[in-house]
C-alpha cells in the first residue's frame, strides 16, 4: 500500500431528477493516511454524506450515479468492485457510523446478535467466540452490564447508548477506516462530548483512520489531524487542523470560523453568520460557487478557481483567486459588507417587500 489508505480522486456524484442533474459531489479529491483523522465540514447540502455514501457504494441508484472519478482504498478502486466484494469491505475493513442509529440497527434483533453477525460474516468466528467478543466490545464502548444488555433490543437503549452500540458494530471487525457521518447530531450536548471522546479514544487505541463528517468546526478542532472544507459539492480548502484555524485562506472558511463560538474570545463577542444561501446544485452558477455570498468577490471569480497550494505550503490548498490576508482585499471586502448591511437596513426601514435578496452581494459592486 502507498502512503495513503484512502484516495478519493475527482469524484463526481450526480442525481438525476425531473428538472435535470443535481451535481451533489462535483470533482472532489482528498486522501487519508493510515491512522489519520480527517474532518469533512461544510453547510447542510454541500455533499458530505453523498461523498461518504459514494465511497461505501451505498447511494440510492437511481436517482444517484457516480459519474466519474475513483475511490482507491488500499490501492484498489472501490468503484470497480462487485457488490459481493463491496459487502466484504463494508463492516469489514471500513466501518460506518450514521447520524441516526435507529435507521441502521435492526429493531427486531438483539444487539448481541447484530454485533455477532458482523463478526461471524467478516471474521468467521464461532457463535461462542462472537458472543464473547460482542460483550467485550460493548464493555469497550461503555455499556454497563454488557453481558446482560447483549440480549436487549435497540429500543431498550437510550439514544446515546444506541450510538455506542453502533460504534461497537462499526469497530467490531477492526476496520482500518471508520466513516462517521454526523455521529452526534441527534444527541444532547453532554452525550455528544462523551461519544466523540469515545470514537477518538477507541480509534487512537486501534490505529483506525477516521473520516469525521460534521457541520460543526468546533467538533473537528478537538479530534482531527486535517480538515477538508466543502462547499456546493466541491472542496474549497484543505489543511492540517491547526493550520486551518490559525491561517484560514478561503472566504467561506473565514465565515465558518466566524460562526464558531471561541473559548478564547470574550464572552459577549458577537457571532458572524454567512449571509445568503448555498447555490442550487441543479443549476450551479458559473465560476466560483461562493461568489453570490462572498464579500471578496471580483470579476475573475466568474471563472472557477483551481484548488492550489497556498504559497509556501503544499499541504494547505484553497480554491480562491484572492489573497484574504492582503489588507487591500480586506478593506475592499469590508466596504462591500458595509454596503450590504446598509442595503439590508434600507430595505427593512422602508419595509419594501420587492423580492430582492438583501443578503446577496450586488454584482455592480465588484471590482
Ligand atoms: N436522493 C437524492 N435525490 C436528489 N438529490 C439528492 C438526493 N440525496 C441528496 N441529494 C442532494 O445532494 C446534495 C448533497 O446532499 P448531502 O446529503 O451530501 O449533503 P450534506 O452535506 O450531507 O448535508 P447535511 O449536513 O444536511 O447532512 C444536496 O443538494 C441534496 O439535496
Ligand atoms: S474565488 Fe472569488 S468569489 Fe470565490 S471565494 Fe474566492 S474571492 Fe470569493
Ligand atoms: Mg449529511
């Protein structure tokens, strides 16, 4: 195996709908090293789950189709495998945790049976061996009285405990990669922290690589080595987690970071929001998809920027024409933000409901 465990290259996943093609994932590339923890962040609808489902070959087909690219896992293109070969990989070498455990757990089977099934299929364990390992796994994920709870059904567990069971199933066969898609969104805050800590700890102990999908940059800060930022089906920035926080270079990432409550800031500091809405992926705008919402935008942004290294750092990539650290660009963006704010204020004051989006940046203001 090369340097990477997983290499996603130029992945394109579309959905055919009556009105045309939804470009849910549009040329996405990233890689994960063995044991590495990668965060994938972005707003709702930017293609995070569709990327994960494409890797796992779990897309609903139709309407979904993988229109291009490759998914190399241990140097083998998963997109070329038969369904039978793929079943061996799923739950074997790649484990997956979904947002809602109830959609994945079988309500009619005890959790012991569900964990045992994975162990018998993938590791060819006997019934007794599978039972022993299932108990030990439940203990590892913090289920009290595991030897008894193994005979319980999913509905007899709380939300947090069900998510622990999902983690036990996902890790049962010692996968080399765990894909966790918003694993804690459905849980309350204290349980969220416990579950993230659990995933982090268990994967560190087992040397399991993690692809952690979340819309919450605060979550990736604590537990990932690198971060991929997605917007409108594309990767717009990628860097080590420390570098991304210290030196964000894409206006969208700047916006996301502005939306994250920072512990090192004053208690009453105001959170910024990203004005406007993501583009319709049925008809994405030509050029940079962030342009309608971007205060830094200028005429060149009507051409799609390449995902290029930030000067002096080949591990930090951004898809943006502008240097957001340039004071002149910052002053220009500030003027445009101010103009947008004044338009919004004027629209509110006159209570004119003429349908114009006050959040969008007017093209006439571009340089
Ligand atoms: N079955 C489908 N048919 C048509 N479009 C779909 C289908 N599934 C997903 N999409 C579209 O694909 C795009 C990407 O969706 P995806 O679920 O990957 O977003 P996401 O980043 O995971 O968002 P969230 O944070 O809300 O989970 C969205 O625009 C969505 O509407
Ligand atoms: S390319 Fe232009 S529109 Fe896109 S993020 Fe950069 S400055 Fe904004
Ligand atoms: Mg999702």
